[in-house]
C-alpha cells in the first residue's frame, strides 16, 4: 500500500472509531462526565500518532528481520531492475525480494552488470521445475511480462501450478503507473482508467482551500523566524533582504518567486568567473543548475539553505495565487528542455513551495527523476498525497537531506 492510501485509510478508520465512541457515550448518557475538548484533542493525537507508531513498528521489524513478504521477481530487464531497486530502498514497504528469475543469458566472459544481494535462477530452470519457488517458501511473485519468454508468460497466468498464492503483474505502460489508475472489467479484458485529479476544477479548488488552511498555521509558527532571518541577512552582507527570481508558472507565464537573499550582490559575475576557471564544475552546473560548493553563497545563506528557510518568502507567492504550498518544483526557462513532452502537463498546474521531489532526495536526485516525480504528482494527486508531502517536508528539513 502506498503511503498516501495508508494515510487516507488510517484517517477514516481512526475518525470512525472516535465517532463510534462519541455515539456510545451519548447513548449511554456517560458522555457528560468527559470534556468535549478532551475528545477532540484525543482524536487529533490518534490521527498524528498512529501513522508514526506504525512506521516505528515497521522499522524495528525490518531491523529484526521479521517484516516483509518474501517475493520472487520474474523478469529482470529494465522494469525488473527498477522494482528491485525500489524495494531495496524501501524495506518498510512490506515486500522483500529474495529471488530473481532472469531470462537474459550472459555471454561467455561477460560480467554481471549489477551485483545482486539475492539469489538468481534461470528462466529455463523455473520452466523445468514449476515448484522451485514454492519449495523455497515463496508464495508471491512479481511478474514483468515483457521481460520473460512468451511460453513461460502464458504458463505463469495460472500461478497455482507454480505453487504461488499471489501474482502481481507489472504493466508495460510505464506512464500510467500509480495510485490514480482505476481497473475496469471490459468483458473479461482489463481496462485501466487513468485519473488526472489535479487537472479538474473541483480538485484545484479543494487544493486552494488546503493552501489557505496551511498558510494560516505556517504564518502563526513562521512569522518570528521571518523577522530573525531578515535581521541576520542585513547584518551578514550588503544587499537587499529578499531576492526575486523569474520562474515558469501556470500556463507557461513568467512569475517572480520571492526568497531570502543567500548570495552576494554580484553573484552572476562570480559564478561565470568560477565556472570559466573550473571547467569540471560547468558540467555539474549544466546538469542540475546547482553547485555543491557554490562560491556565491553567504555565511547566513548556507544556514538558510540547509534549513530551507530561504524559501519561506514564497508563501507570499502562494497568497497571491502564483504558487501552491505543494506542487511541482518551479523551474527557470533554461530547464524547460529537460521536461520535453511533459512540459505541457507541468504548465497546467501551479508550482509548489515543496513537492514530491523535495521529499524524495532533493538535490541528491537526478534531474531525470525530478521530472518524473513532477509528472507523477500531477497525474496522481490527491489531498492525502499533499498531507503526506507536508509531513515528509518537515522531516526532510529537520534531517537536512540533500539540501545545498
């Protein structure tokens, strides 16, 4: 279950239980002895604590090797490798690959392209011995149909003959993957409906209301930090407190997003001189438009970037309706070429102060993956996804993961 769906179910279940308690105490006339404020606070505590305790329980179970369904990955081409890496990075997901069934024969003298930490068997061996996986205690398999021979593919449709209880099929249509895909039975054929929630007017209105609610709480907590940061910037170096940068907004229109100034006044001149004398760093700049050791950043600027407080003024852009609290990352004109066909999709929504890529590695993530995460967010948006990203943003900022 993806974390967005889990948050939705936990919220509904916890709220349902609290409503049941309320009805019970009302019917038994014992509710008057309890404070209604206590009920509300306890409900809020449950909503916040249950997901946290579930995460802690999973992490402990993973550490003691008692969590995770052992599975076999059948097919180990690009899709199979992608699934393997994903499950390896996310052990708390609850699916633990223990066997890879590979149909690609290595030529003599060819090295294994990737060192696997799990067992690997050949497709031909599985075809000869159907119960090989069952004897190893595996009852679930993840199948990439496009990466196995046609003969074995047709046999695996009947998972019972292989001793399997569950078979998870991976679609070759990568662009429709995710939680917004709704299955339909069309006369025995599988139909997949791809929802595009964030492109609907009603969902955009709900998201805007969520923005205003978030701004209210953020302003209460963040206003003192706003004053302190402004004073420190003024004392640290000459120049304005705020910096306005042109980015691409909804509809492809240029917007000016506000940030705290974290660089020296003549930043562009210093950057060009630095790249001209360090050609090896020009490739890093052209690939990500970031430098891990940027000579333009001031002392206070380094602290603001590490804590992401430099982006706090962007909430003024949210208030103006130019940005959303959560959304795809705002890009500059030079980055449009990296989005290719996905640029049109990007321009149909508001960019965000935080987003899926920021909580999925931030600057440690490749640019190609950033673009893919932005497209995934737009196609599969839900209010639960935004709530998840908000919570993850706080955690990532506190850990200072991938900030530059």
